[in-house]
C-alpha cells in the first residue's frame, strides 16, 4: 500500500507541475515580436513598389529577423532556459495608433517594426545570440522603411 500511495502522490505532483507550465505563455515577448514583424511585412507587401528598392530590402531584413526570432525561441526551448517570469513582468497590451494618411502601409510597417524592437528588447537576453541578431535586423529594416518613406515622398 505504501508503494501505491507513493506512486499516486508522485503522479499527482507531476500533474500539478505540468499544468502550471501549460498555463504560462511560451516566451511572450519573442512571440509578440514575431507577430509584429509579420504585420510589418504584410503592410510592406501592400505598399506601392515605388520606394527605390528600400521596401524590398526592408522585407528581406524582416524575413531574416523572423528567422532569428524563431531560432531564438527554439534555442531557448532546447536549452531549457525559459525565463517566463521576467518576460511576463513587462508584458502590456498596447494599442496601435492609426497610420498617417501619407503612405499608410509604410507607416504601419514602421510602427510594427518599432513594436517588434520593443518586444525584442524586453525579452530575456539569453537566446543564443539570435535575439540580438533579430534586433540588429529590425533596426536595419526600420532604416530601410524610413528611406522608403522618404523615397516615396
């Protein structure tokens, strides 16, 4: 009987532990950054193509940043370095402001990129270098979008 009770107690503790991990979001800032990057890419794809190549460069940089975010998430998962509490502490819901009338897709992409940068900056730093690579790519994409906006004016 003692052995059976020990097994039941062990299974109960195991179930409680599993349920507590299931209720915590997986790397919320990295997930949010990826969503922001996807929104920025979609806005750029809807924008006119008359941006002197800067729109296309920004899309390429965003695609690379998305890959880096995905690699960072994977690295964190495979190295068991989840830092949910630190990432959850700063998580807040932000509302997107309406895009300006001039070049709305480019400006929306810029806002999404800025949101992605903020989320990446808020994420825990230990992602095998991929978080920093994504930050660098996002900054370069922001520069390209700004150049594209200037070229479109």
